[in-house]
C-alpha cells in the first residue's frame, strides 16, 4: 500500500522548485580531503546534512576539514571538539558529533581503514541495509549515499522533511521516513532521481526546521566513553599515532584537534 497521497503528492511535486544551480551541483558536498574514499566523504556530509540545511552542512564540513588532516584523524577526535567545530547553534551538534565518531570507528573496526566503499561490494539489495546497520548512521544519510554515491534507487527523508510532507498531507499520517524514502526512491527513475532530491532538499532548506530533541525511534547514540571503550587496542595500520579520545598531534601552524578560529 502506498504511503503517498494519490492527489496531494503529485500536486505538491508540481509546486516544488529547483534551486538556481544545477541539481547535481546543488547536491554535491564541498571538496573532499586528499585521497579520501568518495563514499566516506558522501556519508560524512550526509550525516552533517541530516536535520540541517545545505548551507549549514557546507559550512560545517569546511570547518571540520580545516581542523583535521583526514577522516581517520576525525575518527579519534573528541566529540566535544567536533561539536565545537560544528558550532554552538548547529542542530543536534553533540548527537551529530557522536554519530560521526561512531560511524567512522565502526567502519575502521571492520576495515582497518575508514574506507566505506569496500563494504558496499555486495548485491544492490543489501547496500542500504549494510549502510544503515553501521553505528551512528541514520536512514537519511544511508539513503543519500545510496542515491547519490552509488546512483541506486533511494530517497533521503529526515524528520524536517517528514514534517513538511505531513503539513501538506502528501503522505500517510503514520508513514515513517524509511517507508517514504523507499517509495520515492523506487518511483523516481535514474534521470529524475537527482532532480527530485534537489527539489526536496531545496524545500527543506527554505521551510524545514530541525527537531529540538533526539529523533524518536532511532537507536541509542553511543557516548564518547562507549566509543573509546569499543575501539580496543590500536593497530599499526592506523594512519595516525595519537590514542583514542586524544587530541591529534599539533602541526606547525596550529594544534589539530582544537576548534579552528572563528568556529
């Protein structure tokens, strides 16, 4: 049974506007760190964009990448520092920081690297489930990586978009973000998927509001201590030598692991 209203959803879709920039460009994250895995970059940006706006996510990712060398270094940064880089007014800043750390640490424990791509070499059917099962991951972020990183059927929906869709009565009152995203992803073809995602994100940017508390029904977010405890002994294959939960080693110009100026 469809979770989309047969009349109101098509009417809403006709009203939604495209951004002024090309849809693919609008949806793209800022430049990635050198030699980083493209899907890891997409996933980190998607976690920043979840329950936030495009401008907020772009600015936050730039601040984070000005403070660390790469995503492996981000993995061992303290959550409190990450939250500071995101900014005091960033939606769900501490929860987001914990999710970022948990996600990167889970990937590292599986791969002995922070490369997501090797985890997604299975069937198309299992790709979303593999991503969604990673610690810290959200349905929105997993769907966005599948749709834009792998060009497969998916549509990222978070609580701020869900609230807008419910306001317009375009979806069933009890529809979940996962059910809506799955149906929209299957409905949009390869050519129309990017345009649909751009319209929805542009709408969310201009009219959406982030939730003021943890999203109901999500898995518990691990604490910094739980992430550090789960990490276990460091291996010699890690790119950096600082220990779990410690600030990264200082560089010549300024200490890494400290908030960048103006953050």
